[in-house]
């Protein structure tokens, strides 16, 4: 039976308050402490069947509240059926495509479960693995992981999946874009057959539906927005320009727009670094985040952006779904993605939690087909903005841009974060990494309860 044809909950099946969902009292207390009263559509539709133990296929864009949609009923189940944590194992496994998203999901579990005694660990590549191996020896209740590091731990016999009761695959379409399909198939073989499985994706093309059929058994299907639609509150603009004009155009737009925080998307890692260098030369403080950055560098850049100390963050597409920061007023597409769905994920970083947002795309002649594909997918025609008045004169006043670094053949059109590397900054691989392979990960085990569970 195909995922597309299974039971579906309509958007009219809303629950108006969290108190009506039947969640345990400590969860209600945690929600009240965060000021949450009314669930989002994905939460009101997903939580009831998940509390019944059903598998679920969720179609939801970023910013819809889907983390709480799977975290709340899962914490409810784990606390109601309290067990000892399995040595070198976990009771719940959440897979995410990027380090940033994994960290944010784990933090949400800590916040929602602050009045309960459950443990959380986060594992991803880019940092030493030995500390994490030690932390997992006693086992954890909830493990949030990226696929590459998860398999590293399994290959080193530091982790077993045979005790998993709940499995969540988040951002499934980005998992495929980043080349994790073989890792996911291997993980599926290691999971127990008897489990509750949750599958979330912003889009549902054929390949994603087939992947869902592998993991799910008779799932409820929840869809809270038409596939691949963009946020209704995002004003979307496009400016046609030469590639050599983009840096000056970005600098002038940042100076003229009322920006609270802005994300700038580059297609390549060296391109992101070059944009930051040029912005700083023009007196605009900014940071870059991409797969070539170390984990401490990525955390520092994201921290400065989150606190507002740096208002401009330049990112590659690994961050399109991994950055959950409020107050992003603008998204600049310095280069359009060659995969139209990625545009939806990029601009989904703004207009969150009821706020409005602005998305501005700089379109070179060779990117016009990408623009056409985006407008066809989203069914929205971007409003054309001309170059600013006196653009040539204003451009001449700016520092001369740093020269472009040589690009490997075809680098402009890669579907992932360039350089043959996945979202963890490790070499992209077709098969499982052998035992003892390099590349590592940090996992912080945090326990709920007592002083806010921190």
C-alpha cells in the first residue's frame, strides 16, 4: 500500500488547546512554562494518533511546529512506560540530516521533558567520538543523531538499535538530497520490526514515498500545507543582474533594508566565505556556516546570530533546514538553488511564528531556468525589483570584491553542500563506513528533572 493513499487527517480536525490532547501533567507544566497554549495544525493533528501508538507520515514545511508534534507524544509514552535505559542502546531514535538540526531537536526534548527523568544524547560528526562512546555506555532514553555518526558508533560496537521503541526520520527529503539513502537502508535493517515509526518530509516525491513505505506500517498521513508551497507571509522579490554585480547588490540591499537578522544563501562553501570577506570589507559584520567549518566554529557563528551580535549569516544549503532562529526578517538568495524545493526550505527560515518576512533573489542569466522551475513549483511569480538607482555610482564606492576561487568542474550544480561531503562535513559515501573509520562526534547526555533538567 502506498504512503500517499493511506489514512489522512484533514486540516479541519483541529484541537484548540494543548490541555485537550490528553498529555501527562509534567508535559502540560512544561508547555505552560514556555507560554504554549494553542497547538499548531501539525501538532493538533499528529499528537492524538501518535498517543494511540500509530505510525505517522507527516508532510510539513519548516516552521510548522513538527518537532513538538513528535516530541510531546513520544515523551508521554516513554514516561508512562518507564524502563531502565538499555546499556549501549536507546529507547527512542531521532535521525536528522544536519548537526544544527540534531542539536535543536535535542534541546526541544530537554525543554519539553524538564519535569521528567528521561535522558537525551546528541550525536553527529565533526568532533571526537571517544567521549560519546563513554556517555552511551549506560544507555539513554532519547538519542538524536545524524546517520553517518550513528553508523560510526554501531560499527565500533558502542551502540545497538535493538531496544528502539520509537523511531523518527525527520526531513526525509533533505536526507536523500545529501546522499544518505544507503545509510538509511542499513539503519532500517538494524531497527526492531516492532516499533512506532514517524516519518516527516516537506515534500513527497516518488523516491520519498518509497522510502516511507520501507519504514512505516499502515501510517496515518498528516499534511498541513500543500506540497512545496512557500510561506504566505513572505514577500518574494527577484533582481536580474550579472554575476559580478551580486556582491555590490547584496551590500547595498543590506544597507537599505530594515533588517533584524538576515540569512544569505550561497551555493558553495568557498562562495560563502568570499561573501563574508567582502561584507566585512564593506563594514558589515557577518559570519559563515557550512560543512568546512569545525563544529566549534559553526556553533560560535550560530550563537552570535541567535543573540543578534551578528545580524548577517551566510550559509550553504546544509543550513536551510538546520537553523531555527527567531527574528529572521530577510533571506537573500545570492545564488538560486538548482533544486527548486531547496528554495522553499531556504525562505522558510523567515516569516516564522506568525511574523512577516522578505525573500530577495539575485538572478544571473544562467539562473533564469532555476527561477522558472521555482515559480512553477511554488505557483508564485516573484516580483521583479530593478537594480537600485545610481547602482553603478554606488558600486564604485564599495571596496573591490575578493576574486572568485577556482571551482571544480560541476561544483555549481551539486545537489548537496559541495566538495563531495555530506551535511556532517564528512566525505559522502555510498556504503557504510568500515569499523574504526575516522570522523567523530560529540554527544552530550542530558537528563530531565531537577533544576530544569539542564
